[in-house]
């Protein structure tokens, strides 16, 4: 029985989310949470052909693959998807799906293993969900590690895989899932409206975000945890100025700060209820966990700088 499994990681935006849509750099890191796509022939699995009919995104990924390679996916391909990445919370679950499914389709059809092609297919699929996508999510899910990413032009995206890790001496991050109602596209559009209302103010804000993104990378490089924490805090202020952090999440982050920690949202944010995943740092992780528990937020920890897209198995 022919069987192919390809996995791809979720991500966190350490800095530069939203600004990256407007050509500024983003610092993104792959996590140890992964999504697995298995393609196989034989009974048991749901047919990809059926899933394409019921799920616009699966259809977009499959169609982007077919277009890129001029191939057509056969009728008898079965598909199974498993994932430990929280959905719709800023941790890159949809990009991990696009990357792992396009990777699996490439292997299934005997194409050479080409992460850049996988990234392209995933990016094209993501753009069908919201047109303005920067491509930072599929890029980090494809390449893994800590990525410095910038979309200069539609056809020119620069990425630099940083040759270092988050220092082991840094206190471990606690992740808090505050949930969110809006889609990434809604939130990107919301920031776009704010930009239109006051272009001058927004330009100043974008420059400030770029500066803090550089400070964040520098502090990781220098193993300067104090500087890193300052950058996280400053970054959160700018994200709040963009209007994508909800009132309850702002209150939660103030509580973390009052307890001596720092925190920022990561990814698109959220306005009506939660703001997706919050990254928090404190010398005593338990303090953050207790604050989150009070608000009934789920907390978890991940290993950062995970591997990018990976061929897990391929049997003919
Ligand atoms: O959907 P999220 O939470 O992973 O956010 C994506 C990051 C944005 O910068 C908000 C959008 C983009 O295309 O880069």
C-alpha cells in the first residue's frame, strides 16, 4: 500500500506581525507542535477528492499544487490529518496544513523534495483565504528555526534563517491561549482600515515596530534576556496601538506586568473576545499560570526553533 506522511510545524511571531504585511521584517519561530498529513491508497482514510469538495482551503492547496506542477491528483488518494497545533489562535495551524499537504502531494507524485516549491504552493493557498498575506507563516512552517522574513514585493520575499537559537539561559516562555473570534483576514483588514484613517501615524508605528524587531533579534543573538524582555513589552504596546488586542487580554497582560513579567500577543490578535495566543515570560512560570487560570485560559509550553517541513515516511 502506498503511503506518504509529511509534517510541518506551527509558529510564533516573536515580532513584526501585521507590520510584515506592509513590507517590514518579521521575526518568526517554529514550535515543537506539528501537523501531520498522511496520503494513502486503500480503505479507511477519507478521500481527498471528497474533502476538496467540502473544504475550500483543502481545495485551494490541492489546486495550487496541480497548477504548479501541471499535475492532476488521482481519485483514489485517501487523506488523514492529525495536529497538536491549536486552531485559529495565531500559532500557524492553517499554514502548517498547507505546507504539510503540499509537501505530501509533491512526494506522492514523485516530485523532487523542494521546500521552496512547497512554500510557494502553501503561500498561493493562503492567499485565497486573505489576499494580503505576507507569507511569513508558510515560510517559517517550511523552513523551521528562527526566521527573519520580509516580503519586499509580491515576487521577492527575502528570508534569513538565523544561525542561533533562543538561549537556554532565557526563562522558558509560557503560552496562554486566550481564544479569538475573528479570522486572520478580518484582523489584517482591521489594521488596514486604521492605516487608511491616519497614514502618518501608522508610518511612525511601522518604523517603531521594525526597530523593535531588530532589537529582539539582537537580544537573542547577544543572549541578553533583559533586552529581550524589554523588546517584548515594547512590542506589545505597538500591537495595542494597532488596535488588535482585546480589552480582557490587555487587562491580563497588565496583570502579568504587575507581577513582574512581560507578555505580548503573537500573530493576528483578536478584538471581540480573546486575542489568540499570548507569549509570557516570568522568572517564576507558576505566577503566569496562576494568573491565566483565574481567567480560565489554557496554558502550555513548547520547544522553540523546531524543524521545518519534514518527510516522515514514504512507502511505494
Ligand atoms: O493568523 P496568524 O495569527 O498566524 O497571523 C498571521 C500574521 C499576520 O502578520 C497578522 C498576517 C500575515 O500575513 O503575516
